[in-house]
C-alpha cells in the first residue's frame, strides 16, 4: 500500500502563518484589530519566540464573518489588487 499525502495533510504539516503586522496589511485592518481578535481567541495562532503567528485560513474565515472586515479586505487589503489583475488580464486578452 502506497502512502500518499492529501491536501488536508499538507495544510497541517506546514500551514501559512502571518505576523500581526502582515495580517493587518493583507486584510486592510489595524494591528489593534488583530490584537483584539487574538485576545478574544477569535483567531488560531501560535507564539514563536514571543511573536504571534496567525493561521492564514483562520484569519480569512474571521475576516469573512463581518461585513466591515470584508469591505476593508476588498478596499484596503489584498482585494485592492484583484481589480488590477482583472484589468491586466482583460487588456492582455484584447491585445491577442
């Protein structure tokens, strides 16, 4: 019998983790908002050398629970680049 890794196994082995400042930048939120969520235990995290490392999946799920956070993600976080990518792809397709 062959041992094959499933995607769920890979996530558990090496999950993507963000620092507080990285999470704030990616999601368009303040460091304070992230720290408050950590304090309320709303985000999954670990502490490495005295620094929080937040599970990216947990952060994404948490951001989607609240309309304000969803809007900040789209406007100030990663979402601000999606329109640019879509426009870039549309322009490239028109050239072809």
